[in-house]
């Protein structure tokens, strides 16, 4: 039973356009969310996070939106660059619960030049 | 600042053999995690340490997997005996226990193939 779902295994976007990666979760108790990016043969690297007290968090080209009622979050990358091509993982957890997060299966983003 | 170190990077063993992985977290990071990532899936937490104590090992198959973090720094994860379904990338991560950031820093992983 997947608690964190990323229903698009892959996504292709043209350079300069917007990339939108989606994530859904089933546990309404989750109140803290992170996005990680992973290149081949490397470990995941932290990208951006959001707490359930917010519905948006922005960091440069990356923005995460949270819709608590729909148990849905999305990562927007604007503008997309070829270097953004990677696998993106969404992770969800409980604030103040030992930093234990559940990861989704990932979405492979390809940014085409 | 040095990142999370893991060794070996790759390991091929036959089923029923034993294997051990080593992790050295970022200096000063109190929390250490071991994850298993099967191809096409996200990382799954196996065990979480806070200093040298276990916080969560609910998903660790304890009949064959064991982990320790002596002196609250380095950690080893062992599989004995290995099964075909243990083929995966084993990721180690560490984090500060500051209560400010939940960012976890991952090592490059060890790719295990069980034949």
C-alpha cells in the first residue's frame, strides 16, 4: 500500500518551458513534505520542502504547491533547463516525528534542448 | 564539507552468501538512516539511528538484516544470508537533529546484485 504516489513515471519537457511534477499522498496525518532530485549513480539531493502550514514555497526556479484537502502537492520548475534532467522523488512525513519520511517511486524528468 | 561516504560502491554475491556495507556520515550529524531502493521504486527506510540508538527499525527484515552504529558515528549494514530479492541500491543518509531542517544528505549508495 503506497502512502506516497507519483503517478507519472516519466515526463519530457522542452527547455525553457515549465515542468510540473505531481505527488499524491494517502495519510492525512502527513504534515511535512520534501522533494529530492537524483542523478544516475548518485544519491538523492535535497531540493525544496514545505510544511502543511503553508500552501506554497519558492526557491529560485523551484516552487512547491501543497493542497492539503486534495492530499496533493506539485513541484514546478520554471524555466526548465537540460541540467534539471533527473529523477525527482517526493517524500512525506510527520513533523516532529524523528525525521522519518516515506518516499514516492519517483518521476524521471527529461528536459529536451 | 565532506559528504556521506559509502563503500563498496558495487557488490555481486550469490544467494545465501553474506555481505556488509559501510557508511560514514557527515561529521556532527546525529541521525543516520539506511534505505533500500529497489529498481523503479523510491527509497524505503530500513533503519534509523539517533546517535548510537535505534529510533525505527520496523521495516528491517531482522531475520537476515542487521545494522549497528558503534560510537554514534560510522555504521554497518549486514545481510546474512542474502536472497535474490535483496538486489537493490542501499543508501545511507544522515541529518542534523536540529529540529529546524529535515534535509537528509545521501551517500552515493551501494548497488548489490544477488545471483
